[in-house]
């Protein structure tokens, strides 16, 4: 099983890097702060990522939240052209 990546640590390290490069980040409310409760993202949540291969053996990632698909499946955005 691949090593788990702590997303909070990655985010914190990225914020430090950004602040070192461009200065302090501006304070902003969450983008969905003015939306009704049922249309806001939870402020903290866990998602599961699972990797699989499609019918053409291309890698894909499925994101699940509470056991249900969360958005579209992800690809590596690489297009491979095979000569006919």
C-alpha cells in the first residue's frame, strides 16, 4: 500500500512557500460563505482516493466522499497518440 500523504501538511508547506515568495496571503472569507448551508463545503472533511486503470489501461483516480463519488474521475491529462 502506498504511503499516506497528509494533505494538511502539504497545504501548510505550500502556504509557507507562497508567503516566502510573494509575501503574506490576504485574509479572505471562504468562497462559499454567503451560500445557504446545504450548498457549502464542510470546513473539514475526509475523502478517499483510489487508483485504477480504465479499459485502455490508462491510470485514473476516483475520489469518494462518505462512500459516494465526489466529482469526476481524474486522469493525468496525458494524450497518447498511437499510429494506426
